[in-house]
């Protein structure tokens, strides 16, 4: 894998979601267990054996999940540098993982 871009479900099933979002988004596209992080954690665990020194991983995640994302990435892919990015509202919502020193 050279490039992996994922916008997985990242909403905690117990968190508030607007009625408009519930109406227009499929349940499977929104919700993830473990505080909204289960899908992201599982993806990173699964790609460990498929990544190369050239792999770049880009992920979108939910509001306020930055710290948990950092913990997951450091545990599963400690050999990768993690950089966070903000959306147009200056909210940290994306990250980039790239092999250290490459």
C-alpha cells in the first residue's frame, strides 16, 4: 500500500447527532464503538502487514478525538510520524501518518 485514505465511521453511538445527520447518513457510515474509534483502530491493526516504507496514511476523525488517535497510532504504528491538520473551522479533524525518517 502506497497511499491509504479513510473516512471511516467515527461517531460514538452514545454521543449526540443532529436529526438532520441521522436522517441523511446511514447508521453504518456514522457510528463506531469504543468511543467512535473502533473502525480506525481495526484498520491500523490490519494494515500493519501491508505497509511499506513509502506508505502514507490519511485519516479523518471526529471532534475531540485527537488525543485518542495519537495514543492508538503510537501503540499500533510507533515507527510512523503523526501530523494533525485542521478543517476550515480550525478544528483538528485529519491526520497523516508517514514512516519516520523517510
